[in-house]
């Protein structure tokens, strides 16, 4: 029963990952700007939402497919997504020029959703038929 619950939690985490790209990730008081997954002042930090949005969608589709190849691909994509999420957490939250930005709710949501997705990908909900 726990694995079935984890499967649905992973599906919800995919949706949360997609939504978190649109939420504020950090407030930079020295320039009075709030950065999201799709906006950074002068595009200095890039637009990580452009990568996380298709990856979250692909992870969601592969979690819903009952195929073994989809579960294996899902594990690889989930690990790649978590690594990218950690990179963005470090990038958007790091201090520069004696100034530390304020981390906002969206970046924590993005990181935790990517972690839950990887956990759900490690333990997929698969039913195997016994060979007679």
C-alpha cells in the first residue's frame, strides 16, 4: 500500500514542480527584484523554468505509463532533474558582493518536489505477471 501512495505523491510532486517554476524563488533587495523560474534580472541566472517545465511534464507522463522502459527512463530523468534543482537552489540562493538574497517559498518547493519525484521514481508502482 505504501508504494501506491508514493506513486500518487510523485504525480502530485510533478505538478508542484511545474507550478513552482512560476512562483517567486528569491528576493534581491539590492536591485529590488523578485526572481522566479522564468525571470532573473538581465537574465543573469538564466531561465531554469524552461528546463524544469518540460522535464516535469515528461516525468508526469512516464509515471502514468505502465511500461518498464518508462519507469527506467523516469529514474534517469528524475535524477537529472534533482541535480538541476540543486544547482539552481545553490545559484539563486548564493551570496554575492557581501549581499545574500532572501530565499522565497518557490525555491524550497522546487527542491522538495524534485526530491519527492526521485524517491517516487526509485520505487515505481508496477504489477508483474507471473510466468507459468
